[in-house]
C-alpha cells in the first residue's frame, strides 16, 4: 500500500477537491474556472497559492513557528508584510 506524501496530508479538504477537479479536467484551468463559476485569473491565483503551500511543506523550515506564519500568509489569514515582520522579529529574539 502506498503512503500518502506529507504535502498531501497537510492540505485542506477544499485544496484536495481542487486538485481532483484539476486532474479530472486534464489540467485545464479554463474548465476548472467553469466548474467553480469563477474567472480564469481567480483559478490561476488559487493554483499559485496551492503551489506555494506544497513548496512550503516540502521545504519546511526546522522551526515550526516560521512554518506556521508562512502558512497563515499563504492562506490569506495573515498579510504578507505582517508575516515578514513576525518572522524577522522572531529570528532576532532567537539570535540575541
């Protein structure tokens, strides 16, 4: 039996549903946009964020706090500038 890759286990159900629709539509973003009833750029943005999530998992930092802050930024639960600030300040406290 095959094991599920870590990057897949850390995705949300809606991300997995998106991947399934993407595969079943032979990778056509235009078709996925039609399935969701949204524009092509909206689907492209969602795919880009999904790619970022996967990359974050594959290149996960040794520090769980930094990984959490990055994941929150990718999920739009924290803006990018705030995430950068939190990580920078956190690293300063760890160094000094």
